[in-house]
């Protein structure tokens, strides 16, 4: 896996609002790609903390928007999708706690894994289903 976080247009699901928010989310996470450009370790940690905090807040906002949309369109799989969101927010929260006692390289690797594997998989499978549902109904 490439160790820099990168948006790819293959992640587009065809719903402008959701797609825009997913791209914003990547923009926030991508700031972590430059963490090693900083030589001071304390500054690195500060920056990573800020990024995680900003990302958590944005993901929380994005999920609430997506959930409102699902409620709005009477999406069939809403409960399951909300559960997945809850689980993902929990994972992200764990990272914000772990940063105080883990190596920064470990946290960046986990952040990378969260965005590029967990989040991308969620976009491609679960969020795609919402977009398809809107097209069909
Ligand atoms: Fe979602």
C-alpha cells in the first residue's frame, strides 16, 4: 500500500454532495502526508493531533449529513449503515487517544489504514449503495 493518503476519482459514487464531502475528508487526512517534513518531534505530534481532531469532527459532521439523507430518502439499509458509521467513529476516536502513548509512525500508519482501507471500502460498498438507491427510486 502506498503510504501517502491520496484521493482517486474511482472513489466517486455519483452523488455530488457525498462526493464533495468525501473529497474534503481526504484533503484533511492528506495533511498527514507532510508530517515527516517537520524535524521537531513535538511539532509533529501537535500537527498530527490537530489533523486527527479536525478529521474526527469532519467525519462526524459528514456521517450526520449522510444519515439525514438516508432518513430523507427512506433508504432501506439505514440502521446497518448507521451502525457502521458508529463503529468507524469509534476507531477514529481510538486513534486520538492512542496518540498520547504510541509512536507517531504507528499512528500515521493507522490513520493511513483507516482512510485508505476502511474508509475507501465503506465508500465503495456502503455509500455506493445509497447512490444507487437514489438513482433507482
Ligand atoms: Fe457512509
